[in-house]
């Protein structure tokens, strides 16, 4: 089902990295051409190899981007949530998606036609800056993922994931895991059974997992683990 954007959805889009640097008249023109698609959990937005026609911004919920390897293994490339955009350079080139996208929760997705962006590039060249900025952030995120996979233990990856969910400046917190544990494991590049073992071992660092919640008694202690030498004392938690 598709429909026009609500005022709240327009505000979410305007605060995204993709739109925040654009002049108001350009933002409004693009959002006038956009539509919202509502997806149920497990519903696909597009598949690897499909031709891209729109740039997407998550208005609510979570979407995973993934690839299927020749041996059938699923590799999670990214998990997007409210205010995050994806598919910018692919859509503007009308190229084939290198990944598939699937809703991991019920979600609302803002679809901005690539044609509208291309038309505005002619009259407002500054529009290109927002595309470059968003693309750079995606690249930076991929570099950080590679760093985590190469240089950090599984425990450190899980610790960093939990820290990202914590309120800024808090000493302790109870946070809700945003999606199921199998997807968390895929996102962090570890096996689901390894994730369960890591959650148990993190009890030594004041972390308790209660179904979909994580109770963190000391954020500073968890941060020390995340930033420790991956090949030092904490490497036994891989």
C-alpha cells in the first residue's frame, strides 16, 4: 500500500542526512513527489538484481540490507532505521541493486523517485552535495563494519552494539534489542549460537539479557570492554 506523506513523515525525511542540507524549496519539491510504502515484518522491498527507481528513507521500523552468497548463506550488509536513507547512487544510475531489502519489523518507507532527484540536479546543482554526503556516510559505515570484523572480538562487537542503544551520558541503562537475535548475529558477523554464549559471558561485565531487553549496570565498564585491545585479555571472549 502506498500513500502520501504525513506531516510527521515529512519532518523525519527533512532531518535525514540526505535532505537536511537541501534548500527548503528543494526538499518540499522532492517530498511532494514521494510516497510512503507500508511493509509488514518479513516483506521484501526489493531483491538483489532488481532495477532501482527510488531512493528510500525509513520513516518507522527496521529494514535489513543483505546479500545471498552462492552457497546460500545470508550476509547482512546493514540494518536501517528511522531517518536513515539508502540506495542513493544506485537509484540515480538506474542500476541493479547489489543487495536485497526486507522489513525486519512492520515499517513505513518513504520512496523518493530517482527521476525527481535527477531533474533537480539540473536546476539545483547543490542537490548533488546531499547525495555525496549520504554516500560518504554509507561508505564510512562499511569501513567501520570491516574494522569491527577484522580487529575486534565477538564480545567487543556485541558490546559496541549495545552501547549504540544506550542513552547518551547515562551511567546505566535498560535498552530494548531492536530486532531478533538471529539478525543481530548476522549484523555483527557472528553465529547465533556464539551470540548466545557472548550474552552469557557479558554477565561478567554487568550485562543481563532478558528476552528482548538488555540491562546494563555499568555503561563505562561495557565501554572499556568495547575499546580494549581485541588481541589482549578480552580475546578469550571471541
